[in-house]
């Protein structure tokens, strides 16, 4: 991995007055305290900032399927993508996400619906409610923002995004792709990374050929390739950051001497046994004889030396073939059609007779009325049987008496 320092978007200072900060200003201040602006690489810097926002808003506990279900519950799937949603309706949507989250969490891990809703609502408004739409957000903007910032597999998110960008035949519409790029690049801009990842009208045509029909498989292959489109390199990195947060490497950093590294680990290909933690590598901290000009290799997992030697020997004896790049699953190019049940489910109730003689005594009233009538018939039957038994007992007693 050989990376150069990219253009940095520095977060502006927050002026702290006598009153408390609003939720968004407090979020920006806490983000500044993390010193993300010292990271040399724009893709890692942007991914770290968005991951920080994701965790502060507890969106890392809400996956893409929960978001899609919230869209349906709040009827956003019935609105046009260009329709605008006011703050009240957006607040209802955001609150439903956290209310449903608390239903899935144990009582000890419940989140504050009011705090999380206010934080996410303010951040979304600052990112998308600009210009003439102050106080309103487009439906498409909400879908792109929540589908990108929530948890879940990147492939599932991109499949949902493609369903919003394609026509009825399952082909990508370039105009909708341009709208998607404009909306998704508003997320880096919301964390002051617009100098590195900005939108222009030629981005869509730089990614796909407008003269070729693009299916869902083409869309996934391009956006999940390594490297992907330059304007979206931070997107897969955001998901990789989430996957390596709990990975522990039982090694010490050659610069800060910190042991048990977490997250990414970097090893120089030129310096012998030279290991860097992610904080030192991202911020350019080195110690002799290493230099930032050296090529390094990134590791997201740890493999013990014994396993490394065994794998090397097996490969040298050609017992194990070279591991190929994982192949993405293939999906149908045509979108799934909704079932037409008009010829299966009759439009009117089935006739009462169904080929059998009609019974005039049959009651077609409600279930409650039929159940009450059956109860009366059962009670009458019990009384009748009881009376017959009593009469029989009287006859027996009378015979014995005689």
C-alpha cells in the first residue's frame, strides 16, 4: 500500500458560548476531539468521521432491513423520490427507528430515543436541508442517507440502492445515478470532506458507459471492486472499519510500542519485522529505519507464525492452489415481478352451495352471531339430555320402591 497525503477538509472550530450547544454542534466538537483531521489519507479520514457519526447516532445497531421496514411503516415507499418531507414527518420516521431498536435490545442496553432522534435529525437537516428546501428533505435523500449510514452488508445496501435507481426492466438510469452520487457525496461534505470527495456532473459517466445497459450485477461488480470508483472509495472502507474494530493483533507497534494492536495492522515490506498500528500509520508517525516512502501491507486479521509457515510450505509444494478473488453472487438481471393472483383468488365470495343442495337454515351472519347461536343450541341439548336422565332415574327409583 503506497498512499499519498490527500487534500484535507478541516472542521471549523466551535465557538462555545454561555448556553448549551445544539446536538449537531456538540457532535462536531466531540469529533474534533478525536483528532481525525490528523489522518493523512482522505478515504480513511472520511470513513473514520462517518463511523464516529454512525456510532454516536446508534445507527450501527440498525441494519438495512430495519431501515427498509421503517420506510414502509411510515409510507415513504409510496412517495415520489423528489417529494419533500417536513421536519415533523422526518422526526416520526427517525423516532420509529429507535423505538423498534429498543424492542430488540435488552433493558440494560436501551438507547435514549429523544437524544438519538435529535442528534440524527439535526445532522440530516444540516447535510440535506439547504437552499430552497430549508426545513425539508427529499425522500430520496433520506433513503440514501439512512441506507448508507446504517449497519448491514454493503452488498445488501447497494442492491437496495439499485432498486431505487433502475427502471422496470432492471436497467440503471443514468439520471438517477447522478442524483444518487449527489446525495451520497453530501455525507462526506457533512463531515467537512467535500474538498476530497465533491460532486460534478461528469461523475456518473466516468463510472458507467451510458450507451450500455447496466444491470444489478454490473452495478455491484463496479462499486464493490478493488479499487472502486474514486469518489466512493470511502464507502467500502467504512464497512471494513466496522469489521476490524474488535480484531486484536498480539504484536507491538514499532513506533508507539503499544501492544495488542486493535483494528488494522501495517507491516513494512522493506524493513524487517517493522509493524505499525493504525493510528501511527494514518498519522505518519515513524521511527528509523522506516520512512513514509516505504511500501506497507495492510492486515485486517492476525495469523500466527506457525500457520504462516505451514501455509507457505503447502503453497511451495503446490498442495494448495492460489486463493482466487471471491466471486460476488449473481442476481437475476430482471426485477422480480409481483404475483398476479386475479386468476387464483376469486374476486367475489364463493357461492354458498358449492355444488351441494342449498340449506335454508344456514346462517351467513357474522362469526360472533353464529357462535352465540351454536352456544344456545348446545345449552338446549344439555338441558334436554339432563331432563331425560332425571326421568329415567325417577322410573328406576319408583320400580325399586315398588
